[in-house]
């Protein structure tokens, strides 16, 4: 049994019961005296869902469903260790949805060579904060899609050159259909040369150009039928790649990273920018973040696009805990609730519309306690 699995169960609110009931389809109702209430709540939820015409969701409707103009919050889903066991994931995403988190982000690594010289860009010493184990990203996303009803599901980020682009486009479209339009495709070009080599992926030194081409393939596969493509790195003759995604014209594409090539990629191809900040190696304090936003705005307008259409989602992972960036007294989004509130407001004023937090702890109970603390002690002071 999971540590902390029955935490605060007797005090669950009706909204929590609804989310918990979603898990009952897989595990059975966890509380005998609430079984009838669970079934009736779930039935009502399904009746409401049947009234929605979800097969043609346009971008403006999706934005409305996702909460309008209010700040959104998300969390990193564990992909390794005890917290990534099926029951733990099921409990976490159910509780997270009932607490009000809008977004679940899922990382991407397929293999970890035992000898690595490539430096990780988001830690002070360049070491990767993992042990080499990881659930595959899209498989996990499919699992989570079946356990949730409202959570936005984000690849954060998908390493584009690792997978066949047509196969990947089809898998993402399938998950978007099965999740009723909840997929966001966060992408990056990758940093681990040794993983590229192990997977016989595209040339690591050309990964940026390859990624740009794969994004073009995604969009064509999601919007054209039949579809063909002639590129430098990948080509195919006329074929059908249907069904298309539920979201129109396609699932939102977010670009990770804050290098100049990443900003240019976001300006040309993306619906959103999804950088990592709030780490000792990459704190991105408000003045620096503002400069990057100004650059991205200029690049976006140079592409003939409106900068206001970009959704800005900032990630705040828990790397190098206890290490403070040079010239700072603390990491952004750390400290007392009031300090975190001020940080959220500062980045919101710069145009950030969502912050993704890293609540992962050694155990399930502590992880859920962190999520609950954030939603009860921090969020009410922001809104």
C-alpha cells in the first residue's frame, strides 16, 4: 500500500469524491459507504460530458475551457522511482485534478547510456538529476489520459529527433482524440548526444534543423489528407494519416528552452513558449525574463505573427535543492507562501500565464502534502 495513500480521506470534499470516483473504474470504490454517491456522481459527470460536442474544439473554445485569463498551475508527473508506480500515478493525477491543477507535464527520455559526457544545462554541475530509469513519455501520457477528465496533458518536453515524425504525429493525434482534445505538444531539440547515438536518431549536430522539419511534418499530418512531404531529412509520398487531432487546427505546440534558436523556433512554429527557470543554473529572474520576452516578441512579429497569441508557460523544477544562484538570496518560487505569491505576480505581470511546479518528494504522502499546501496557502493569495 502506498505511503500516505489514505491521507485525509475522511475529509474529502465532493469535488474530490468526483475525481476519486474516476479511479474507481480501475480500482473499485475505496470507501464502501460512499459507493452509491460515487456512482451517481460519476453518472452525472458522464451525462454532462455527453452533451459536449467535443470532436471540433477550436483554439478559442479550448482557451475558455482552460480557465480564461486566470493564472494556471501545473505539476511535474514522476516518471521514475516509487512515485511512478501505477497506483501512485493514479492517485496523484486524481487528487491533482480535484485540487484544481490545470496541467500535468511529462518528461522524455528513452534510454540512458551508462557513460555520459554531455552536460545537463539546468544543474550547476551539469549532472543529470536521475538514475537512468524513466517511463516512456507517450505511453505514460496515454495512461494518464484514461485516468483524468480535465487535466491538460503536456509533453515537457518531447525530444523531437528521437522518434519517427510520422509515427509520432499519429500517436499524438490518437491521444488527443482519446483524451477529447487535451494534448499540448511541448518540444525541444535535446541535450544528450549519447542518447541520440544509442537510438540511431538524427545527427546530433543538426538536431535543430531536424526538429524544425519534424514540426512541419506534424502540422501537415494533422491538417492534410492525404499528406506528402519532401524535406532535407525526411520525405514521404502521398499517404493518409487520420484521424486528425480533435483540436483545430492542431494541438498547441510549445517550444522549450530559452536559447536564441529556441526563441526563433517559438516565433516561427509555436503556439506557446515553455522555458525552464527558477533553478540555480538557470534562475531567469524577472529582469532577464523580460529581456527574453522582448526578444521573442520582436522575433514573432518579424514572422508576421501576433505575440499576444503565444501562451507563456514557465517551468520551475526542483534541481539543486538548497543551492542559491549567485547574486540572489533565494530561488524564485521558493520560501514562505507570501514570497511565492509575489513571485507568481511578478512573472504574471510579464506575461506568464501558467507556472509548472515540481512537488516531487521521496514519498507519496509528502508529495501530495506539498501540492495541497500550494493550492490552499499560495493560490488563494494570488487570485
